[in-house]
């Protein structure tokens, strides 16, 4: 994914932190999301998402045994 013209990586990261992360965590209980920005190496200036789930039960609610995304109600 590329940024739109005139949008800096810091602006994109701020948007993710202020909008995406709270919405994601609200809709997926038991999940915490962190955003990280690359600064050097092979992928500088990339935004990455780190997702931490409270436990195996939370993970199993959102992913099946093969790791495919699913939601079990």
C-alpha cells in the first residue's frame, strides 16, 4: 500500500493510532494493537501492526486452527 500524495508517514501513523487502533480494539475484545514505524534496515518508513491477544481462547475466537481469519459468534 502506498500513501496518497501529500501524506507523510507520520500523518498516516497518527491516523492509525488515533482512529484505527481504538476501533479495532473496540470491535475485537481481548485484542491489543500496537503500531510500529520502521526507521532503518530493509523496510524503513513502513508501518507495521503488532497484535497481542489475551489468551488462546481469544485467538481461537478470531482464527481457525489453520490460521485463517474467522469470527465465531
